[in-house]
C-alpha cells in the first residue's frame, strides 16, 4: 500500500488530555457512556495518541486488543463518542493503481481527532492573558445608594489602588 499523508491532528497539552479524561469520567458517571465505551476512549486518549504530533491512527482490531472488547463494542463506542462530539473519526481511503491501467479503492486505517472541552479548569483557553480589569467612573449617588458600608469602602479602596 502507498504511504498516506499524516492525518489532521490537534496536539493536546497534558492539561487538555487530563480535561478530556475528566469529562469522560463524568460522562460515564452520568450514564451517557458505558464502561466499555469509556475503556475504548481511554485507550484512544492514552495509548493510541502520538505525543509529538497528536495524531491518532488506530484500527478497530488494535482498539479491540487494547481495550479488551469485541469489534461491535468498538464500533458502537466510536459511534456514540462521535454523537457526543468527544471525538471525530476520519475515514481514509487509498487508491491502488494496477499495472494494466485498472484501479481500486481500499479502506485505510481510520484517524481520530479528540476535542478538548471548551471550558475547564485545566484549559489555558479559559484564561485570557491579555485581559485587564478596568474600572469606570461610578456615580456614588446612583449606583451605591443601596450599598452597605463594606461595599462602599471596597470600591473606594479599588479606586485609590488604580489611581
């Protein structure tokens, strides 16, 4: 078979991988995925992912052996995980050209892309480094009329710290 180009990959940081694992455990505890589906996903995340490129290329047979489950279980798990948008499966095909001008299309090993959660305590995407806290002029008569003395004191301290 000819060599395939590398699959599209998202290089996950250790924090993103931990966030994916945490989300998967929550899905299992909530009953949205079964233990076998969680085992397949855990194998994809920790055993099949290339740490340098982030590419995940593994066959159903490989997942069967790693997760110690049947082929139908692997197929069902991938379908459920795609439906939950935890991962995306990329089906790859290879065109084989014969010496007499004929050609044939064969299925290659599928590639997978894991989607890290958008908001998590581990994700650096939730904290914006360039954001700065800005205060605007507050009219004490309108805004702080019903505020207690502690809040008024806090606003005054913050205002003096910024000036």
